[in-house]
């Protein structure tokens, strides 16, 4: 029997599985299949939660993306391992749109793409959502993610599920790219990007008091030359990077909510002034020199790693889209000159990231150049701001 076929669909965001019911079901299956043995440990209740609470569909001219994760909590007294994850998506009429799964089948099982899959008794882990990218025409009305878990090397097995209803994020602020000319999205927020993979259950994150992924939709942008190369030669010096000292422009209209530009820039091939311990007492040190613009509608633009002394605006100033506001540097947690940009719900690390949609830019695809009226951008994109 395929255990996925016997999974009970539960349409709540957070579910608890009663240990007694699981044990009875597992005992019956184990007896029928012949692998149940006296003394086998019982699987305890499991709690699965989607994170963050608001789940947005990020749309672009290339497809749709879902940027959320799962917190898996083992409320039992024995360790549990994740054996498979199954996704079923349906449209508004309840008709299936797609089904995907990762499991333990084969010599290099797809479930191995999920690291640290064993949850200790009473423990929690964060699982990055393995099903994140979709066709542009897929209707993602309701998605049910089913987890199969078991005691490592033992039986019985249990299932748990969480259902989400994501919505397309409709931006409130007309945004433009914050740099001019050709640029590379060196690191965005795709599944492999470090911005995306902020594990809020990691001991280091907990020590710093990080409970939300404020940079969930962040972009590291590098101005380039005409060949989309980010630096000259081997990039040994700050000055070798085309980003260094380049002007930054307000992405949208608003008011300066926070700003700082007294942090020294890190020297490429020399001294790095960033001390990770400083983030614990001053969380915004992460960005070095920074600027936050309040767009007045629940959306905030943050620019990080600015050049020391380069701010052209101050807190309380009104700014307009396209206005020069600072210059690109390499301060804070930066190892090369670039600008870190993120759209978010607030001005500090308690904010959640938001999908940013930029207007009127060119996307370079080899010999083909596509004019894009409005779209999100992500890792590896070769763009030209107009």
C-alpha cells in the first residue's frame, strides 16, 4: 500500500496528530504487513506550521514562486525522521493542478535534499519548502503538503499535513531599480540564496533573537560593465568593483524612517570591520550603513552596505522615486561592494520580507533584450535599469 494514498487530508494550517490514534492505525497496518513486532516504540504527536503567517505568491515574467517554510515540532518522546513530502495543489474549484513529491526512492533519494531530517524528542526543526517554483499559468489556490515521518530504523510510520492558501502579492508602491545601467542580481531569494535560507530555528539565530526572515525577498545587486562582469581583473580592491561609489536612487516615494552612515567600509583584501557579535546589541549593524524609506502604506525599502558618509538624506526627509539618496559601499556583513535591497513590513529586524515588483527595465537574455513593464527579479538575472 502506498502510504500517501491513506493520508487523511486535514485543511488546517497547524495540526496535531493524536499519539493514541496513530498507534492504533500503525499497529493495524503493521500486523497486516507483517512487520510489527512487540515492543516497537509509539510515534508521538507532530505539529507542523507554515512560516510566515502571510504566504505570498511572487509573480514575474518568468513564473511564480512561493517563499515560505515549515516548522516541524516533535511533541513525542522518541526521535522522528522525515521520510517523504508530498504536495497536492488544487484550483478554486477543487480540481487538481499538480502533484509533486520527494521520497526515499532510488540510489540518491530526493528526500536527501532536505538536510537534518531527524527531529529530536521535544525538538523543532525548520524545513525549507522544497516545492517553490511553478508555471506562470498554474492556479495555486490551495496547497496541501503531506509529511510522512517515522522512528529511524523502526516502525510505525505516521503522516501529518499542513494546508496553505497563498495569494498573489499586489505591490502598493511603484518601484524602480535602485541603480542605473547594467547590473547583476548576484544573490537574490531563490531556494539556494543565503537570504532565503535564514533558519530561524538555528541556535545562532535564536541567540540573536531572530524569529522572522526579514530578508526573505532580498536582493544583492552588483552594477557591472557591458559584459555583465561585476569587477575588473580579479576584483582584489574595492575600486575594482563597478559597484564601488556608484549612486543609489530611491526605489519609491516616501519618508526616510531610519538612516546611518558612520560605519567604516570593509577593505577588499584587507581589514573587515564587521563584528557579528555587535548584531546582538545593535541588530541593524548587520547592514553596516543603511537607509530605510517608509512608503506610507505598510511597505518599507531598505538599502544596506552603503558607503561611509555617503547619505544625501536624513531621517524625516521626503524622497521621490529616482532621487539620489546615497552611494554603494561595502560596510557591515559585506565581502564586496554591492547594495543589499529588500522590501519589508517595517524598519527593523522584526519585519517580514515582501515581494518587490520593479517597473520598466530591460532583461538581457544573450542577444535578446526584453523590455519588462513590471516584474520581480531574482538570482542570476542580467538587467538594465532605464
